[in-house]
């Protein structure tokens, strides 16, 4: 039996402003009438944030989607546990402690005195309902595929403050998985998603003016320390230069998703995010169903050049979606070398064997997924064309792009390379492998029996055996499956007003915690 887990009190991140080592200079333009309401005079009571895109939804069980999670997680809704992005340590949130009773049984002791935004009490019934809604319902929660990937479990309330969770198979990281289940009242629909959730977080939804702005207001009944800003006002602008200019002209306090050339100047803050950019290869459709073609795609891309030019040196070439510091990372998997001659040779060999290499391949890109997203895909398009493939680009906004990202996938689309980005903020390869590479993964249009078995071995292991098993799965994927072309581990830039103190961290892109923002001075 595992010992009782008692961890420190809820994380309170330091409020000191992150120093910027080098000033990024550029000229900002005026952005008249483009800022969020209220005006700068109310900035002490409301922090004003400009995003690259409007959240597609605030549905809690889709909070593993970046555009949703950065607003929802730890602001509107909370989970039983939470992971400190700095130390990787799992900490209490709505659960105060937990213990493993047997290989398949866990007990969670819940925090008392917590109320939802609608005034109802948080208890074990609500926790059990939220887990069941996320994992066992038919509403296609992204968290279900991303975090649980076919894991069978049941959650029951032993009493108001005690939750029992039983899994069909041993799951050594269940408390970590539950950090992605946002808790909602038992009155929430279990048959349909909700756009505006009720949670227990420090902020509640005040007004969502679709297409224009979203306002959150401080929840007076919050169980923890009250955040310093009374409200948060979100707007969205697709152009990074406009987002940066809004901070410089005092029309916003925080702007995320910036590139060096966006002109944030001395308001720019660099931070290490946990995102890895990649191209998902539709390996079930010709000509992408030929291993040589998938290898050629990887050889044709000059990752060093891409990082140096398009990403302006922010980030580093990558060979796998599981970065250093995450359990399962393999030191044996390195970025593919740039070898255009080898790419051309492989394409020619495939063509000689009857592979229809002249079939047009579509790069499905996403506007705003990271700075200069379209430019990055143009670089890839040129490289693949030079290697001997026929490639076109189609850039989509987030809602249309999600139809390609998530199962069930768009049918009759022809062969596709999907521009994507993956952040493993949970710190374990289980949150990458099953959903992205498994045969039945929520984001996987292709898998193999052999890789499924290697992934399953990693999921059941613990300690060093878990590290070794997942590394083996990654190495097999890179050598024998080649289901993607990993591009780069990314570095983030945000612009920060001098009126706000905030220290971004590796989780900022996925969950921007308003409680960690403070009036400066």
C-alpha cells in the first residue's frame, strides 16, 4: 500500500516581475479603439488581457485545449490536485490529501467549506460526477482522450468529504491524471457540453460577448486567498503586432503569443513554455502511407534554419514530443538531420515502386497557433516541394482546425499534414503517447499494434521501469512508425504592462492563472 500523500498548501507563485535579459526593440503602432473595456483608469481593478484567439468554449472537460485552458483552468474551475510547473510536485487543490489503498483503489480527502459559484456546496458527489462526466460520458471530452486514453475507472462518494476512485487496471499516476478533471456541480449537463461553466475558482464568468470580449469577476465566496484583481477582461486580436501595441499604448496589461518582431520592446518577457511544434502526418493515406515518404518529409525540413529564421532563434530543434524533464524522454531520439538529397532519393524510390507521390498533400495550418504560423508552413511547403512532393497550404481558425485535430476526423480530406503543437504540462509521457500515437487516440488518425503495446507497457510501469518503457516506445515510433515531423521546442514571449507584476512559467500558455497577477508597485 502506498503511504498517505500529504503535500504543502496551495501554491502561491511569486509575484516578482521576470527580468528580461535582452531588450527587444521595434516600433509600435497606435491601435485606436481596439482595446478592451474598461479604460486604463480602471486597470487597478481589472487586469486586461489580449489573446491571439477567442476561446472556442470554456467547457471544463475541454480545458486541455490551450485556447480553453488558459482561461478556464484554476481561474473559473479547479481540480482535485494540481502540479507545480516549477518543481513538478503534485499539490492539493480541492483534495487535501490522497492515498492508494490497493493497486487499483484510491481514497481522496476533500476540502471542506468550498462552494461553487452558484452557491451550492462542493462535495464528493460533485467530484464523482465530474470525473464520470469527463471520463465515462459520450460528450467527447478532449480531456478524456488526452489524459485518460481508454482507462476505465469509477468514482464514488463514500461521504461528503471522501471520494473513492477505482481503476480497472493499476494506474500509478491517477492523482496526476485527476489534475486535469475540472470539478463542476452535479447539476451540470452530463449529456451535452456547456459553453459557460460554473466552478469553484477565484473568478466567475460575468459576461461573454461573443466575438468581442470576455469578462471574469472575482468570486466573493472563494475558499482560498482572494486574488488582487477584482476582474479580468479578455479580448482577442489575431495580429501579434497589434497585441504588443495594445500593451505599449495602455489598452491592455498582458499580451501573449508574441514574436520578437511584434514590437513589444521593453514590455517583452521571455519565458520557457512547454510547447513542441510538429506536423502530424496522415499516415493512413497515400502517399503518406509509405514509410519512405514520411522519412523524406523529416529529412527535407531544415529545423535549424526554421528556428533561426521564422522563430528568430527562440526555441530549439526537436526530435520528439516528450521534452527533457518529462518522464519517458529518450536521449536517443534526436532531431532529424537536414538532408535534402536523401529526401529526394526516398521520394524517387517510392515513386518507382508505384507510390502516387504526385498526389497533392494539404498542410492544414492554424492561424495564431504560434507566432508566424503561416510563414513556418510556407517554409515547410517549399522544402517538401523541393524534395519532390506536391503540397498546398490551407490556414484555418481554431474551430475549423479542431475538426482535423480531434476524432472523429474530417473525412474525404485527402492526405493531410496537420500543423499542431503539444504541451506536456503534466510531466509524464502518458499524457502524450496514448492520445497522439495510440491506435484509438483522440488525436491519432494512425497507430500500430506494436506501438500500442509499448505504450501500454509504459502506462502500467512505475519508477525507472516507466521511464525506460516510454523511452522505448518513443524510439520505436521515431524509427519504425514516423507518424509525425517534430519541429521545435518553443520559447514564449508575452508583453507585460508596468502596472502588473506577473512571472510567467512553463504552464502559462496552458493555464494563465489570474491569481498570480498583482498590481505593480
